[in-house]
C-alpha cells in the first residue's frame, strides 16, 4: 500500500509539473504574473517542510499559469516570474515532518515523513503580489 501511495504521489506531482511547464508559455512577459507568499500551519504549528501547488481553476474559467513553491518552517513564496495571474486557483498542499529519512541507494529524503494526505482548497487571488496564509485542518 505504501508503494502504491508513493507511486500515486510522485505521478501526481510529475503530471502537475508537466502542466506547469506547458502553461503560461506565451511571450515571456512577467508583468502580469504575481508572487504569492505566506505562512502555512498544521495542528496550530508552522508546517516544517512541504510544497504548495497553485493550479488555475478551470471550473471558474481561469486559464492562467500554475506555480509551485517549497514550504520550509511554515513559510512559502512563489517566484514573481513563475507566479500566478490572479483569479480562482486550486491549492494543493503536501506537508512533511522535516526529519530526514533514508530514501534508497544511500540517499536521504530531506522532507521526511508525510504528516497528512494532500490537502486541496480553492482561493481567489488578487491581480497583485499578495500574502495568503493557510491553516491545514487536522485529518482523522
């Protein structure tokens, strides 16, 4: 079961990364993309490690680019040139305990063990650099 979960997790992120690479490949202008930063907490504490993905919400007719940011010590920030255009986005958050664990063939996974299953939420972002804080609810 763990192997299947890991496979699905990595497959989901590989697909998301491919979508992000192909979205927003227009004329290269960055003046219409904005940086998003903020704090992410889980169980009332800053999320030690993780990542957050911003996917344009197609159901709300948002065709803007997506973005990914690393979470470290509860903080994240997208790069302005790899940011969002504002409007409705689906956020996917993956959180880890930040305690490195062996990851096969002598490597180390710096993220550590997952704290929860991927958490999805929708948000409307402004058309400007912004801060958006998130509390990931404790899962049963």
